[in-house]
C-alpha cells in the first residue's frame, strides 16, 4: 500500500516532470536567432499554437524601437525597397546590385551570374588592358568566361568614372547597345551615393536593387585571414598568425555594420544605434541570401531578377551551376580550417588551419555587432521567403533550374 505521504511525493514529482517538459518544449520553439533585446520581449509560445500569430522580426524591431529608431543614411534612397522589386517593379527601372562583402562568395557569385547565366557585369575590372579600353567609352571585355564592362567599381575613382559613363542606363558599346545586367562591388557607400544617384541627363533615375550573401562573421574573418596570408606569403618571412592579425592596430572589425551605418572610420566605436541603422537598411533595402543556404539563395536570386534577366528565354549552363555551387567554387582557400574549442590557445596547436578557443573568442569580441547583424539576417531570410512564393513560376522547371 502507498501511504498518503508517498502519494503526495509521486504527485509532486509528476507535476515537476510536466513542468520541465513544458518548459523545454516552449524553449525549443523560441527563435534563437533573435538579438538580446528581442529575446527579452518575445512571448515564449510555440509558433503553431492555435490563436497565436507571432509578429515578424521586422515588426518587432519597429515596435520596440519606434520612438528611438535612428534615420538611415540618405544615400539609401537610391535603392529600391525590397517589396518594390520583389513584387514586380519595371525591370528596366532598376539595376541588380550585389554588395560584395569580402569572403562571402563574391567570386563565385560573379561566375554564376557571368559564366553560368551569361550576363554582362560591372565589377572590378582593373587588370592591365589596351589603352582603347581605359577611355571613358563603354566596352565589353571577356575575362574568365565572363563579359565585363570596362569599369572598376572597387575604388571611388572607378565608381565616379562609371557614373560619368552612365552605365546604370542603356549604354552603347563596341558590341551594340546593352543594359548592364548586374553591378558587383564591396563599396556600399560609393555605389549607393554615386553610381545610383540622380546626377545625369536622364529624367528617370535608375535605382539599385540590392542583394547580399550573409555569412557567419567568425567564419568570414577566419577565411579572410587565410586568404590574405596566402596572398602575402614570402619565402623566409615569419608567418603571422590569426591571433596576430586580429589583435593588430590595423584590424577593422564589424565591417558590415560600419558600412551599412556609414561609420567607416575604424577609430570610431560601433554602437547599438549603428546596429539598429544596419538592421533597418537590410530590412527595407536588401534581399538576403545565406552562404549556408546557397542553393535556396541562388534560387531566390534567379526569381528576384527573373524579368530583368529574361530568365524564361535565357540559356543556362547547368554544368557550370553545379560546379560553382557544389565542388568548384571560386577563390577557395588552400588551407582547410577547423574550430577546435578543446585547444585553449594557439601555442597548443601544431596543425595548420586549427583555430583555438582563445583566438575564436578574440574574433567574436572584435565583431560583436556583426554577429548580432548576422543573426538578424537569418531572421530576414526566413521572413522574406513568402515574397518568393509563386505557384506559376518554378525555377526547378525546364531551362531555369536552380540546381
């Protein structure tokens, strides 16, 4: 026989178990990608619970900071809002713009667009060429199986020259009249403030339609280091380490938040207000892709500019796509890197490419705002998904297959 005391103990244990299971169940459905500010205010409720419709992350940001949301820099008025070009703005009234953040797949994106889709690009054309191509006359140059316009959008001087050549509009080249199919550049401020500005003889302003590939900032910075190290390797020189690079006075962290908020000067600290500006720019002005979701991101990019690139009639190199997406992407680092949190510091690591716990924490500390922004881009990636839903259009059909 179970006495009253034992029965009470059993009931108490059962209640405690139910409580713990319910807590774990609810916690499992909290959106882990939210920033600390949003996590404090988000209801801990499963998303599918009847009668509960959680607000989108963008609406949460607006609601939380409606009275203190700082204005975004004025040059972003030269970019279309995301809803405008995703929902079908006139394809000849904007120019696709890929903001190339270093080591987020920019080289691969150029090959996908130029080689696989056979588009004409305006990017970083700076290698030595004949003088007839350096004149301020638009010309097409083929390099690495891609057609480029003879401009260099990686410098302010080059961007101003491209503006003078009016490449955002239909241009007359040595191969006839054409529209530049996409602009690729790491200089966000230069492109938005100069190339897409209303300072030409045309009555209609050509705005940019921006998209990015977002990557974990820690992985991005590790990849950047090994890329720089490989490019600067000299016989007999002391090999500088990842820890040396991160702690050097010349290192500039939080590069995405800095560029989006306009705080380029590395001497100025990045604040929470800068992060809010960066989030708002991405929410309103940018279609988000994720490097870890590259197949879906590539599908969205094709859908996004379907009309602008005439995807229904475009011949696509499927082998090229498979190569760039799965096994032969551009600018792959020769050193295979691993993060090993069981190794405390670099002195204990003898194998090339191993990132230790202490160095990992240094990178995170130098890129805290970019890490928060990265988590937000994952939110936006999910939030923007319904904008691409179209039962009529299917990239997996026929000539426009994404894979």
